[in-house]
């Protein structure tokens, strides 16, 4: 029976001469590891990667600290990072809260319409912005920490803009045609009629809210927490002033509230 070394050259004999690496032991070395046993039917087709050069050893920082001190340090990091996020959400919700308080001075009916409309907006468009952008938390954070190409973050943001805009289209149609829906739900005629007008005026603001959420999550994935809070610290008083201006000064009445709120949200986004 022919030996293994005789079989290998015969198998490779069809190669052109300039591609051959020699015969005998050289061909065997090209196929298998010279330090290993001759290949058989159980030999792996691909060699295992040598990861010895890629081994990372992570050392614990501040080994002199006790366990309690390390826990306290981690707690302080989380506390310091969460304060801007909490402020951002509080100020973001204050836009519509202040609007309801100001429009409520017109009449109890106006207060009912504004509260109902903002509640419906929260249950539809606002939750698309808050819930849909949670995917950015996962994808963008993983891309920022693990990807070598930092441009992937921008691609994730652009895709979020496109996908959530598509999700907003049926919500916009629902807002425009909401009067028969509210009547079907048993609401009074004036609430159904005025709420439909209210939501139609608020329509551009809903899209701005979603875009602002996307950009806020995009920055938070890069450990940039404060810009959203700083912007809202400026925008929240502006929103209150616009509500007073449109509702009472310009005598726009109930529809001045969604116009002022939408303009404030657009200002935040820009």
C-alpha cells in the first residue's frame, strides 16, 4: 500500500509547476502542522486559531479599596449619570404639563380637552418616541463599545429616524381622523370635536418629539448625558411663555396650546 507521503504529491500533481511547493515532506507541511501527527479521517479541515497574541488581561483598578468602597464608587457613578437623564425626562414632560395649566384658565371645558388630548398624544406618538428609541440604547451602546467603525452610530441614528417616521404615519392619520374614534369611545361631542382639532395642530410636534428622543438616546449611548437637560432647561420656560403669548395675548384660545407646545418641541429638536 502506498504511503501517505506518496499519496499527497499524486493528489497535487495536477497543479502547475510554479504553484507547487515541492514534494514529499514539504507538501505534507503545507497541508498539516509539521509538529502534529499525520492527518487522518478525524483531522480538522481548518486549524484552530492561535489566540495567544490576542489574550487581554484585565486588572482590577484600585485593588487597595475595600468592597464597600468599590460599591460606593459605582453607586456614585450611576447616581451622577442618572441625574441629567431624570432632569431631561422631567423637563420634557413639563412642556405639556405647563400647557395644560395655562390653557385651564380659559374654562373647564378647555382644560378637559387639553388634558384628554395630551393624554391621547402620550399614549400614541410619545410612546413611539420613548419605546421605539429604546432599541438605540442597545444597538448604539454595543456599537460604541465594541465596533471599530464609529460611523455605525450614525447609521443607527439614521435608521431610527426613518423607521420611527414610518411608524408615525398611522398615528398621524389617527390624529387627523380622531373625532369619530372619540365619539365611538363614548366621549362628549365637544371633547371629540375640539380634541381632533387640538391633535391636528399638535401633529408636527409629535414628529419633533420622536426625533428629539432619537438624538437624546444617541448621545446617551456615548455617555453624553447633559446636553439634553441643558436644552430643555432653556426650552421649558420658552414653552411656558409661548403658551401665554398664543393663548391669552394673541387670543388664539385652545388651539394656541398645541401650537406653542409643537413650536417648543421643534426648538428642542433643532
